[in-house]
């Protein structure tokens, strides 16, 4: 079974600074997808960024980028120019890409609570 | 532009009561899911469905039941509520297409307290 580990329960960053959230995962599969979701106090789960394992290029979405290290099974999220609205719980998630396998579900880490200080 | 809609947003149940959490999506997604989120934990899969008439258990199905009579609706039934079912429940949906990394869309969650 796949597992996702977020080793930082809480992180803080100054507004306009950069912060990196860590995520490691364990899988025996070679084809899979990785995600970062943001959950603000409203509880809404919002997709921040996604990465396909077969792509060597790291995904980028505006101020959000990932460092995907497939051999190390690491998938960190970098937030640049942090804004007050970035304060939220961030979840790393894994999904198999193999049809007929466990591709139906997302496996989540426990989350990292990010505080942005003005 | 409704997406995934869950009702109710909050509910307090007494031990032994039953209730149904409603979930509907208007995106014609084939896959639907129910997750629970406990404090300090990630989301755990309760049940999922790959299409109308097809449901299957996830990681933590005990104490719950689901049905999927239509593509749009995926209600979660709690029978004989227990304090261990106090949690936040999320419904989600996704359009599964082989080879595509499709996004899961989530409802706003239901905070359930069993007392």
C-alpha cells in the first residue's frame, strides 16, 4: 500500500518570503500522480498543483512550484512571495496511474499547517 | 457552476441515531468518493463509486453505507452513530479517463459531532 508522509506538522513564513513544505511517499509503482491540496479555514479542499511521475520537468503554477525527486520519492512544494491568503493546511496526496489498480483513490499525508506572518 | 454540493454543513447527532449525508455533483463525473478527516490526520477513504450502481469499500467503511443510483448523487448513510464517527466528512468527484491526470473536486465538508 502507498503511504504519504509530511514530516512538518507546522511551518511559518514571513509575508513575501519563500517557504518549502516537504512530502515523501512510498510506492512500488512507477506510474503515478502527485498533488498538493490547500485547505483554508473554510474547509474547502483546493488543488494547488499536480505532477505526473513520468514527467521529469517540475510543475509550476504561478508562485507555487514543486521539486519532484522520483528516485528519492520526494515531492516538496515551494511557495514564493508568500501572501497572507496562503495561510492554510496543505496536504500532499498520491494517486496510482495504473488502471485496474488503486487508481481510484487519493492517499493523503497528515498535512502541514502554514502560518504567514505579516 | 455548483460543482460538488454537500448537505448539511454541520450536524450534531446523539449516540445511536442515524442520518444521511447528501452529496450531489453536476459535472457528470463517473467517480465519486466519501472521505473523513479527523483532527491532525489526512483524509481517509470511506467508500467510493466508479459509476451508477457500483460502490466499493475504502479504508474505513465500518459503520457506513452508500448507494449510487444516479451519476449525480452519492449519499452516505450512518447507522447507529457512535462518538468515533465524530469527524469532518468530504464528498469528492472526478472524471476518470485512462492516462489523464484528472483533478478531484471536493465539497465543502460536513462537520458531524456525535454526543
